[in-house]
C-alpha cells in the first residue's frame, strides 16, 4: 500500500495540539467547529473532540513560537535606528 502524505487540516492528517504540541491525528471535522482527534499514546482510547482552533500544522504554531525575522530585515532595522 502506498503511503500518501496528507496535508493539514484534512481528515487523516497529523496535527499538533496546543499548548504542549502533542502529536494527534484528525479523524473527523464536526459541524460544531470541533474536530475528533486520536491521541497517539499507548493505553486506553485516546479519541476526543477538541476545538479546531487548538490544532496546528506545526509544533512551533502549537507552542506559540513566532518565526524569527530574517537576517536581512533585522540588519535593515538596526541600520535605520543608527
């Protein structure tokens, strides 16, 4: 069977649950704005519904880390202050 990557936010895609960036899999989009997810942990069933806004496509987004400005922009800002 072929393994085809599924992009976030499609059903079957991996996502990261805020605020601790726990890796989960999206099972279903619910009509009330939540998503049924499967937590990938051993033990009992990890299926639960969470608000869709708490799911992110990358770990940095789930934790709340903002991407750093590129070096050119930072250099340009420093030069403008002088």
